C-alpha cells in the first residue's frame, strides 16, 4: 500500500474558452504529496487554482499535462473514488430533498446496503448538528446548514481520504470551529484530510502540512511551523530604563519604539548585533525584561508569497496568465 494519499506530479491545466478565444493557464506545473493520516491545507487567494487542482484529482476535469495518484491509483480511478469523500466548492443539491434523503442517495451511489445507509446517515446528521432540521427540505437550509449537509454527504462512504474544497466557507466562527474539530476527529480516526481554504487561522490551527498556491504555481510548502520559522523578521526587546536616561543610542536603527515611564520597547532588525546592543543597554543602567525573536506569521508568509507570485519575474511585464489564443 502506498503511504501517500495524494501524489501530484507537474500538473498543468489550460482552460480554453473558444467563444472568447482566450486561454487561462490555471495550473502551471503543480507538484506535491500528501501523506496518509495527515491534515493538509491547500491555501491560496481567489483564482489561484485550488478548485482546478481538486477537480482534477476527483476526475471531474482532465489535466492538460501531468499526472496524479489518489491512494496509489492513477486518476481518474473508480477504485480510488470509492475510498474518497468529496465536498465540492459550491455544492448543489436537489433542494426538495431532506438531508436524510440526500445522504441516502449518496450511500446508494457508493452501493451501501439500506441498513448501513440508515445507520450512517443518522450518525452523520447528529455529527454535523442537523438533527433538528431533518424534516425540512434543503431549500429551507441556510448556507451554513447546506455546508454541513455537504460535509455529511462527503463522509457517507466512510472514506480513507476526505477532499474538501473550502469546507469553512459560509460558516460563522462557531461553525468554522466545528468543522475544524471534525477534521481533526477524522484524522484521529486515521483518515487523511485535504482541504482548501483562504482562511489562514484555520490552517495554522490544525494542519500537519500546508501548501501555498498562487497563480497556478506552488509558492511554498511544509509544516506550518517550518514555513513561519524560516524567517525571523526582527527581535522584540523590552527593557526598564531609568527615567532620566537618554535612549537615543539604543533606539537608533530600531522600529516600533515605545517608551512609557521607565519601560522601553522596540524591535531590532533581524541581523542586529544583539550582544553589543545589550552591552550598551546595561551601560545605560537598563534591566532586561524580555527578548524574543519576531517570527513571520502564516499570514505574513501568505501575503509575501502571493505578492511575489504577482510580481514580474524579470522586472518587465509578467507573463500574462490570460492570453488571447
Ligand atoms: N471552467 C473554466 N473555464 C475557464 N477558466 C476557468 C474555469 N475554471 C476556472 N477558471 C480560471 O482558472 C483560474 C483558477 O481558478 P480556480 O477556480 O481553480 O481557483 P481557486 O483557487 O479555486 O479560486 P477561489 O478561491 O476563488 O475558489 C482562474 O483564473 C479561473 O478564472
Ligand atoms: Mg475555488
């Protein structure tokens, strides 16, 4: 058994819209792997290529070039599809169904027996908190309720791998927390979860690995800690300094300088000579309160990578993502 849940190699996808005579290079050589048992966050701004990657993995569209495997099977694979649960980006359901009927239908597509369908639908409806809405048709569901119904539907086949395209979209902070808890619970049951999002706090909280995609290319990939620790932005220092002492010598070249009474806080550049600075501070009669490196947050990284992806590579005009054919 392959220990990779997902293995994507050099995927490209060019959409051609014949009427508008335009080409859109939605994916430009995307490669990554997802280990079994991991929660993998696929992060990128609008139009980055997340849904295109996911639809390709699910066999809904064909890549222009490149290949991918799901659970060891080359896509599109019927065998893999039976072991994968999928929540599409903007799920559309027949709106005259109840959630129970929706889940029963999903169970039938996976060839589950009536008794298994009934048991699992009941459990999942409770798990996503839709018990009280069971008699309503989906037409009456709010966006958040539909998202929960979609999540339950994605789990009907008790999948080994769960692929969720923006599972937190449309949910309020409590709903988002519930989905995060559900994702962690699925991982604890030994499943692999791959989800896309542009909400970074969701990613930082629960993922084992993150990939950042922008303009159809991966910009970074690793554990959240690796990604953010790679870069130290500066050194945050707080000292106590006698009121009468002058701080000009200590604050030269520093940022975020604040002085309240005898308390002075500032940020030295990442490459500052901290020992020399501390010696000067001691000479001025300072007592050190704290010194901490300021790490980049995932949000800083995201903004930086997306900005880089948008910047012209050669200083001239960027290769246009959309071109006339
Ligand atoms: N069927 C299509 N035909 C033409 N262009 C498309 C099609 N689907 C997507 N695109 C284009 O491909 C690019 C990537 O789109 P995609 O939907 O994969 O992005 P995304 O990362 O999922 O964005 P979002 O966060 O908005 O969901 C965009 O420029 C989009 O306009
Ligand atoms: Mg999308």
